[in-house]
């Protein structure tokens, strides 16, 4: 089965038949888990996924998607949760950059970038955070100055996930320092292989280097690489952050992941504690929260398909996801007891659990911290009073931000 044959059929396929096709395809093609560093294998798998018609299930057909409803995406997600697919390098592109280009890009940008993304030909990263601008990303100092028919970019980004593999980045830069900080920003597509771009890996406490610091030294970006409007970058950033929160919040761990409910319940059984009331209570809470979040995400996806933007409720999904990850880690700790720090070196589950424990704290920071999500939910979902803003209307140039001149 190829995308060409499945897409050409016109009317949507029967949902049960689609699920059966997905199940059969994954059974035959899902590779054994491999290190995420095998980037060529990841690209090849993404291409195969596309050819089979399972990439961009809800994306528009004019950019290579299948234009199907979220019910089909849900069916595929249910089936893929049985496996650990090597799609991680494409998460930023598929979950954040692609949907933003689809929403705000020109017709030319949509057809240039989106089909390649779906086919695994390009990997994308998100270039927002800087050493002095994370939660308050509008304080960023990377500059883009128009010079003839191109922009010249200078500055530094940090914590950029997957930039070590990226072909393109969605860059937020300051294009007018005389405007207030939110209204002098522009979003660009930057070629990560362009002269003047330097990518340096950063290690986290798990020992891996999942993110990077990036230096831009007089990097030239063509004028047609602006996403949305010049000085309209804040709108583009908010659009992407909305997609990011839904994407992170709805990311499902494969059932083979040691921090998934199924794996934790199996661990409790293996250690002979699954019958203990305290363990049962913990497992029940974990299951209930995992299920509630799953259903909340189904609702967000259905609404998105009906044209209702998730808005601030994406923050609910993101916050709930990071709290769930923390609960999973705590539950594993309580079940495993002292073994949590002294696994048998031969036991691969132990190594995977240790990696999960060391990686979990980042989930309450990446994509906006828990405090920031709570602030958004308070103001925009619950209607509580707004956080005071001391720099509203003040030109960025007059603010005392970092070392800016
Ligand atoms: C694993 C990981 C991957 C990441 N990937 C990317 C990426 O691909 N691209 C990218 O651009 N960035 C990325 N980031 C950066 C991430 O977006 C920022 O780390 C995050 O927004 C927080 O910014 P900061 O680190 O500068 O902390 P700060 O903003 O300095 O915050 C420090 C502390 O102050 C609190 N705080 C700040 N402001 C408020 C407020 N108004 N109200 C209440 N509390 C507040 C925060 O909650 C936090 O506890 C990644 C981060 C991690 C951990």
C-alpha cells in the first residue's frame, strides 16, 4: 500500500479497516527499538510511514497529508503505542513547526516545506529560548537586520532540541527594537546548514545531549523566509506554542516504556507487590490520571479538527502531562524501593527506568514551565486577574534586558 493508492480513493476509508491496516503494517514494519542517534534509520522509517499513508493523517491533502479526521489519528496512535517507533527526531517538525507553517505560511512555503517534512526528508527545530529569555521569550536579543533582499541574523539560542540533526529551524528574532518587546519580533525559517550557524550539544543530567546551544554569526536569510508578518512574530510564536503544548501534552509513551502504566503494573507483579493495598491505590491513581489525560487530548484533537483552537487549554494538557510523568516516576520509586538506585547491570529495565527518572524533571520545564502553564490557566481559562506587566508599551531598546545596547 502506498500513500498514492490510499489517498487517491477519495472517500474516507472505513475506520475499522483503517485500524486493521495500521495494525498489520506496524506488525510487519515497526523496527526493533534502536538508539535515537540512528538518524538515517529514523528518516527511512518516516518515509516508509508516509508511503503507507500513516504520516500526516489529519494534515491537508494539498501538502501530502491524508485529510482524515482525528478519529483516524486516534486509531493509529492506539496501535503505534504498542511499539517504540523511531519517530522522535520528527516530533518538533510534525508537532510544532509544520502545523505553524500550515497555519501562517504562504502557499509557496507550505508546498516547499510540508511534504518534505512528512516524508522524513527534513528535520526541524524550534529556535526560541535564549540564555536570558525562556519563560519571558519576548525578551530575546537575537537580531535580524534587513540588508538588501535578505536578513542578517546575529545572536545565540539555547536548549534547542534536536538541532544536532536539524535541516531547518523556526527562528524567533528581534527585527525592530524601537517597538515594545512583543511587537518587534519576526519568525523566520532558517537553513541550519547555512554559513555562520554553529550547533554545540549540551548534556543533561541523564548523560545524553538532547538539546544544543546555537550561535548565529551574520547568517543570511532570504526575505521570503518570513513566517507570517514582519514584526508579527509574537502571533507566530503564540501559534507555535499552542501547537507545542497540545503536542507535548498528547504525546503518548509506548506501552513498552518503563514509565507507562502497563509497564509499571508489570514491574509491581514481577517484584511481588502488586497485591499490596498501597501499591494498588497508587496504580489505580496512575491509571485514572493517564486515562483522563488521554480522553482530554482526544477532545482537544476533535475540537481542533472542527476548527476550534485549543487556546489556553493546551496548557492544561501540557501541565497534566508533566504532573503525570512525575507521578509515574514516584510510583516506580515506591514499587521498586531501594532497587531504584541499585539495579542489576544486566537488567535493561533498570537502565531504562533510571533514564526515565533522570529525564522526567525536564518535562516540567520544556515547552514552558509548570508555573507558566498555571499562570496561563489562571488568567485565560479561569479568568483570574492578569499578572502585572511593567514593560507594556515601552520600546524594547529602553528596557534594561541583559547586555542589550
Ligand atoms: C528538555 C528541554 C528541551 C527544550 N527544548 C527547547 C527547544 O527546542 N527550543 C527552545 O526554544 N527552547 C527549548 N527549551 C527551553 C524551555 O522553553 C525553557 O527552559 C523554559 O521556557 C524556561 O525558561 P528558562 O529555562 O529560561 O527559565 P526561566 O524563565 O529563567 O525560569 C526560572 C524559574 O522561574 C519561574 N518563572 C519565570 N517566570 C515566571 C512567572 N511569570 N510566574 C511564575 N514563575 C515564573 C519558572 O517557572 C522557573 O521555575 C527546552 C528546555 C528543556 C528543559
